[in-house]
């Protein structure tokens, strides 16, 4: 009987521990804003397409765009511009890329998504990049 109680207690603690470690990353829209405004906007301002404000798309459009992972009309992947290799390639001239050099790619992409959804046309606070 004591053996059963001990096994039950161990199983309960194991499940509790697993639930704490399996929690999803809570995206930081402020960090996403810093990266988007410093990296994405700096490139788009120089490109012929011009700057792209978060409020140019709805939340659904941003979600689809990020899910499809297609940038520049499918010529590139969005994830390329969030990845560590890209950040390493521009960190000498971009403080945000340097600041987030060791941030996991998935976390940074989640942060950017949180910013885009918050600032989307139908988001909590439609944003511009000015």
C-alpha cells in the first residue's frame, strides 16, 4: 500500500514538472517591434517597395504571410531574415541584429508575429513604423 502511494506521488510530481517545462514561449511584442523596426524596416525603406507598416495588413493576412514563410513574392523565406546566420551577417551595421544575435530563431519570429498582430489593421493598436 505504501509502495502504491509512493509511486502515485512520484507520478504526480513528474506530471507537474512536465507541465511546467512544456509551457509555450510567451512572445514579447516589444522585442518584436525593436527587431522589425530596426531590421525589417531599414531594408524595406531602402528597397523599391518602400516601408511596410504592420497596419498595412490584417491579423489574418500577417498570420498567413508568416505561416507560408514567403518573402519577396516567394523569392525568399521570411525565416531567412530572422535566422541567426542573417543576424550575424548584418550585426556589424545593425544594433538590433547584434543585440538579438543569440536569441533563438523561433522566439524572435514569435516576437515579430506578436508585434505584427498587435499593430495589424484590425489589431489592438494599429501601428506604423514612423
